[in-house]
């Protein structure tokens, strides 16, 4: 067995327990953690491409990312048959090559509602799929409370305090951009249009058309609103990320930002297109964040998550629908990267969840708990205050 594979197997081993205490590396002073939430459920199979899977290419005749080495727009080879979307060639691939970026496939929550709002809310609360439990605060709020004011200065870079930071510990939100949105036509505009056709044969048709279009627009906007949660768009994040870095250097060491625009039911694209553009923007934003952090990057961890993945097969609109398992990104100057971490299975039809989605093999609370043990030296008792009833799994990400 080669050394690289041995290290990967060791990285998937769980944390050891002894005398009810969790043993982990002592926390380094000055650690900074930024959690990035991709609201809308991005297509993880386009980001981290299962390039060795023939089933992937059979399932996606229009939106698959071409195999590495097959020409322009081909995926970028990583390890163990995985490859990276070409939109990240200049931004994130160098971090992977410097071993400052790891991916955790088959990650997520056991929630199977495939509802943006329900799953986002459950993840932010730190809740599992089983009913019960007292989850009146977000899990980052509970982490901040356990660390105390001396060790945790927390902030949300969002338009409102997100659920993940709500609770007994006061956490400010810093609205860098604002989330004002206006519809294209106001009620007065609609009335003016309808009045133009008053007393004509077209009046009834115009009124009915406006009613149908209005109802359809409301339904679409409601889903997009639920998916985005007033999150900033990827292009805006690219513009503002250096300001976030300044806050994280000077004032805060526990941060959260969300990014919208990942709900790609229609016209998702492959090596180019809507998803490619958003991935490119987010990749450049994270690279700019690393640059702006300067020397503090050596003690910085960024975790990028999404509420769930998307269907493995493309749909009839050359997009993907709500799925289950996804891929997390873990990036930072203190990250033990350059690898694909966590439990994995071969990507083929009989390993799909419900014959449609990636399964969840790396449950998000266990992954975060293992990470918190390493970053902050939390033992089992303290971890249980953040994620009640959860057994941490150490992927040795830092």
C-alpha cells in the first residue's frame, strides 16, 4: 500500500475515546473559522467530478464535465478517480496542490425532505433527522457560548442574524451589501397595463394572463427566496470578501456568510454556463479571502457546505433537481488537504440513495464535531453541548 493511500485511510479513522474523554490535538491560539453556506443546493457532482465512473457519463449526456485529458473544458484530475470542475483551475486547484484544500464527498444530513427551508433550518440548528431534542439555538451560537467571550468573537456577514448564530449568545450581523429586492412590475404598473385594454376584446385575456403570470412569478420567487434565504450572490461575495477578511483579522475569529444562486433546475451547463460561472466566482472569492488574510491564513479554516446535493441524473431541462448527499469543502492554511476525505463508495447505480442521489456517509454534525475537537480541543462533554447525542468523527482535516 502506498504512503498516500495509507494517509487517506488513517484520515478516515474516528477519534479515540478513553475515560469518557475525547483525545484530539490541543487547540492552537488564534484559530479562525469561517463557515460558507451555499444556499440553494449546488450540484456537487459537477464540482467534484467522479471521472472514473462510466455511470456518471451515462446519466448526464448534456451536463457532464468531460474526462480529464479529453480536451478543452475537461475536468482537472485529483485523486482516486475524482476530478475538479475546470472553472476552479486558477483559483482553488493551487490550494489543493499545496495541500490546503480537501473535499468531503457523500456529506450532509439524514433529512430527506428535500426542502430548502426545512433542511437549511435543521442544519443550522444542528438537528438530526430524528424528532425530539431541544434545538432553540444554532450550533455556531452554542459553539461560541461554550468557547466563551475570551476565545470566540463571532459575527455573521449577512443581512440578518442567521439561524446558525441565533441563541443565548449575542452575535452581530454585518450587512456588507444589503438584500433589497424589487419586483419588475409594481401593482400600479399592472393596473396601468390592464387599463390600456379596458373595453377591448383583449381585456379578459390580458387580465387572465397577468393573473397567471403573477401566480407563477410568486411561486418561483417563493422557492428562490426559500433557497437563497437573502444570501449574497457569488459575484457580490467576490467583491466583498476582502472586507470580510479585514474583520476576521482585526475583530472576529468565528464567522458565517451565505451565498445564493445554486438552485439549477434548468440550463445548468457543464464546463461553461450558469453553474460554471457561479463556481468560478466562489472560487475566486475564496482565493481572494486567503490572500487578504495574509499571515493569519496559517491559522484559518474555511468550511463550505450546502443544504443537500442534487439528483445524480440530469433532468429534462438539462438541469438537476433536489437531491440528498453533497460535497463539503475544507480549505485553509492549517488544513491537511490535497486529498478526498471521509467515507466513500464507488459511484454507480446501485450505490445511489433511492436510485437518484448521492448517499450521506459523512453526517455533517459528526464531521463538524471532529473538526471542533481539533480546532478548539473540545472534549466529549463540551462537544455534546454543541451537538447533543452525536459521536464525532475525526477526518484529521486540521
